[in-house]
């Protein structure tokens, strides 16, 4: 049966706009009559999007901690409180003579205790006497070789312990790299999962409307017109899933806030979830909508091709 262009004449922009509004209204009504199915799709898509999004925020937070650090790593040399001034001066002179170390300073036990009480409150009830050691601090220069310096400092007279920022900075950088690559892997895998979830859901909707699709094809409706409701439905599924992902992330941050703050406090860092802002939320919604449209497009193309619908 031959058919010409459908609709036969070019429609004004107002008619095109009204048609899109009509489609959206019908889809909202459809979702209202299939609440359980829609909630299931939103939850599945939301979980798929929440995992890589959460890892991305964690990566951004770790990167922010690394950026806040910003300076060169340092070391701390601990000496017994009874150490004589001559030994302390000798260690300071030795450290200052090392070209790999800069900004050498001495922190007395009283100064260390005052700094600790500033963070934790009065500690006199815990310890009557000041148990803190004398601390000599230094910073590695940018071209320093840390291992030989640490080994030499540990052999100095009177030194009981030497600690360095290098170990936890190395762990931080390794964690940052791990989170970066894990985010990419999960984003690809679970992004495909979100597309497949939408794909399967739209195929079920298409299967329930086969008679309507055949009639629209017989009267000459173009393929784009037939696809439009399903693309909108896929977009709504994706947007709903992105909203669920945002709520899951917010709930997770609220639940984890206290232990995370306590953990970071051990390193004198403040809890700050980097990146969870309006720009991130807008990007999350846009990504969800795009994934839903892609899944819907694949489903509609597959179904319409199998029905040999052209136009």
C-alpha cells in the first residue's frame, strides 16, 4: 500500500510543541498506571548510576585532600623529653646541613601538649605530667632522596623514632589512582547495565503496543514519529533513575559522615565531600536521561526493524 508523507502538510511550530506536550502527558499517565514497574526500573537504574557516581565523588574528595596538602612531605624526629640541649642542637645542626632537608624547627613538649589540647580539650585529668617528647621537624626539598635521609637520621644519637609523611602520601596517591581507574571501569560497566535495563523495559512496552504500531505504519507515520513516545519514556526512566541515584548518594553520605569525620580527624583534616554540588547533580540527571534515551533508541530500532516498519 503506497503512502505519502504523514502528516501530509508541514505543521506549524505550535502544533509540533502541542504534540510533544501531549506525548509527555500520555507518558506521565502511563507511568501513573504502571507505578510498580516504573519504580523498579528507576531503582535498578539508580543503583547502576549511584555506584560509579559515588566512586567519582570519593575520587574527587581524595584528590582534594591531595591538593590541600600542596607542599613537600616532611619528617618528624622524636627525642626523649630529658634530652639535653646540646644533643638537640647537634641534631638540628645535622638536619640543617643535609641539602635534602629545609625548614628545620624544634617543637617542645609543652608546645606539643598545647597544640593537642587545642584540638582535644584539657588533658590534665588523663596525665598529670607531660608525656610528649621533643620533636624536631623538617621538610624534604623537591629534589631530595628520602630513603638515605631517613636512614641517616635514624642513626643519630638520642633519636628514638622518626616518622615521615612519605608513607601515607604514597598510599594516598595509590588510592587516588585506584579510585580513578575503578570509577572508569564501573562507569562503563554499570552505564551499559543502565542502558540494558532501559532497553528491556522499552521492549516490553513496545511489545504491548504492537497493534498500534502496525496501524501507525499503515497510515504512513514516519519512524521518528513512532519512536518519539518511547524515547521520551526512556528519558523519563533515565531521569528517574538519576534522581534515585542522587538520593542514594545523599543517604550514604549522611550515614557515613560521622565515621569519616572521625577518621579524617586523625590526620588533622576536615570532612568535605568534594563535587556534590548543583553542577554534579545536573550532570547526573543529564547522564541518566542520555542513558535512558540510548537504551530506548536501541530497543525501538530493534523492534521496528523486526516489524519491517519504514518511513
